[in-house]
């Protein structure tokens, strides 16, 4: 199968040396005992005082024959009396192989770690951990899921890597976690929301058939997609993928605008981006499709416009058939300064050791913020939630990346890009009340915002039930304070609207 840079984004999160750790491919011979750690808290959320319980507990996932194959550990925040009709939102990050640390400590948890909003380096610990009044606990309970192989979640019993480390296997196991949580809490008749980031959006769409169909169907009220990655055609910037050169161009232009690398830089960012959108669809993509049939005059004109929009010299585009792979752009834009821009968030920059290299040797954004999120969450987990387990908490699970296979179905299959968007379209057809929020960052060079538009518009998804939002930040737009506030408000409005519509109905 073709592996997308978007799907492999979790590699950017792996701290130095993690991949050399002992592989955890073998499940424990004896299934672990069930545990539950509860603490009581009070916070102000949405302008209201809320008493809530934090619960860190595990589930044993079982196959149809009753054998245990995995232990899932999740963190739940439950407000009030745990009413059977109170909404609940299930939250996870992506990877594949990422724990829910980032959304937990960056956007939706009751506390969060603050990093500099201007994309400067956060420095050394201790990092500031503060209350998050934008969290949604006044509206909905929150359940943070660490998929198997991430966080504290592990294979168990008779479990094998092929039981969980694949697109369908992952979707099935995470859907099982949702269903078993509802079973344990007796919350079958509650509004259910799903929030995922990056590959977590791939998973969100892939999960819907496992939730909605079958002997215990569950209807989802709303899906929140942060930095969507459903169809990897538009998020895989490789040399033979013409679509990705088009879907990434507006993000490259936004990056050049941000770093002031444009001659006669437009003052109006929104107008500039709309101009690039129009150029991409009307002129750039047709030029790429024409290839060698494009006239010399038109080639020269398109190269000039690419220089105008990206800040990269016209001669580069003339030599490279009007193409610039995203990894090269991250190096080329600030090459004369010996600097690179980030991939997860291109507002970040860093000095690169090898000035002459073709592409960056590391991601400037990940290098800046990963330690702040990981160490802050572990401190919060042990000191506030009173959790102490005799295993490491993996923000990025090493065994996942070592064992992941996208498609294990039998028979002959030609290589193709991962695409779960048709599953979302199908789920929306079966559930005419299902609504979707798609949040994108302008400076995301992993899952570009124009790809979100491209994906949602072309797979039969009911666009009238999709809300598209945009932010002046990157893949994890909540590291930028204004974007964090706006995204929090947008998610709140999305959930409130669905809940209000249900009450009116």
C-alpha cells in the first residue's frame, strides 16, 4: 500500500531513541486485572461552575469467542450525576500510533499546557500547566481514548499485532471501546460525538460502519475532524501525485506569506489565498496535467506565478517541471538563511545543520513542542489524576509503527491511497441527522486545508451538513492562542446547535 506522509505524521512525534526501545508485539499471557482510579474536581467551563470526576480505567477487548485480545486504558471526565442522557464526546489523536495527549493537553481537556503562541521555542521545563475554561464539560462528558499500543493501552491475552494494527482493525477496536464504555456507564441513549485529529479523522470515518451497523447500532450525532485526512490522494506529496501538488500549493503560499518571502506581499491574507485557490484550480492543475504538451510560453508564465505565490525562484520551477515537493519547499523557502520551516506548523522555523541538504532532517514544529506536551501530561497524570502504572505511557507507540499494515484483506490488490471519505458519505446517507465539523489550519503542511475542501467536495458527502472552519496556525492549530480560542468556540457552537436542534425536534 502507498504510505502517506499524512498517515505517518506520528513519526514526527517520536522522541529521539524511542524506536530503539523493546518492541511490545507480544501480549501478556494473562489478561490484566480491571482497575479504576477516580478523583474529584471543580472547574469553570463555558462560564459555569462544574463539579466533575476524572476516571482513568481499563477495558478488556474481546473477540467473538470471548478471548481477550487487548487492554484499552482511557481517561473519562464525567460531570454531575452521570445522567444516562448527558452527551458524551469520544476524543482521540492520530498517527497511527499517537495517544490522545495532544488534544487532551492542547484543546479539550480540563487543563492544558501553554506553549508560545508565536511559534517560538518553548524552552526547557517546567512548562506552564493551566486550567482550560474553554473545555466542554458544561455541555458534554469527555472520554479520551488511547488506541491499543499508545498511552497505557496494550495488546493482552491472545492478542496479536494483526488484531489491531491496521486500518480496519484499528477502526473496529476503537469502535469497540466506544461501545463498551457506553455499556459500562449505561449510556446507550445518550448523544454521542466523536472528535479526531489527523489520522484520527481517518479513523472517525472508518469507525462509523462499526458503530452504526451490526447487532448493537449506535447513531453518532456529530463528528469533529481536526486537520482531516480521509483521502490521502490530496495529502501525499510525492513526485508522481499531481493532485497533491495542487492541494498543497495554497498552504505553501500561506507559509511564504507568513514568513514575508513574497515580493509585493499582499496586505489582505484572505484575498491572497482566494487568488491562489483560483489559480490552482483554473491554471496550475491543468498545466500539470498537460505536462510536456504545455507551451514554452505558458510554462514560463506559470513558473512566474508560482514564484509570485510561493517566494521560490522562478528558475526552480522551470527546472522541476513546475513542481516543488513539500519537503523541499520546507528547506528551500529559507535556505539562504540556513533555516527550515515546520511541517506540522510552518510558522515554526529552525536552523538546519546541513545547509545544502535537499530537505529538512527534522520537523521544526515537532522538535519545538513535543517534549512540552509529553512531560506536562505525565506530570498531570501522576500528580493530579493520581495514576501510577508499572508501564510507560507512550505518547507515540513504537509497536504501532513497527507493525502497522493498512490492508490485510485477502486477494490481489493494486496499491492505492487510503480513503475513508466514502464511509463518511455512506454513514451520512444512513443517518440524515449526522453533522460534521472540519477544522483546518492554513499553515499545515501535513494535511493541507485545500485538501480538506477537495476531499469533502468529491465523495458524495452531503456538503449541506458539513461546517468548514479555518485558523491562522498549523496541524495542531490550538498551539496558537487566538486559534485555540476560536476553535474552542467553533466546536462549542457546533455541539450546542446539534443539541438545540434535537430539543426543538
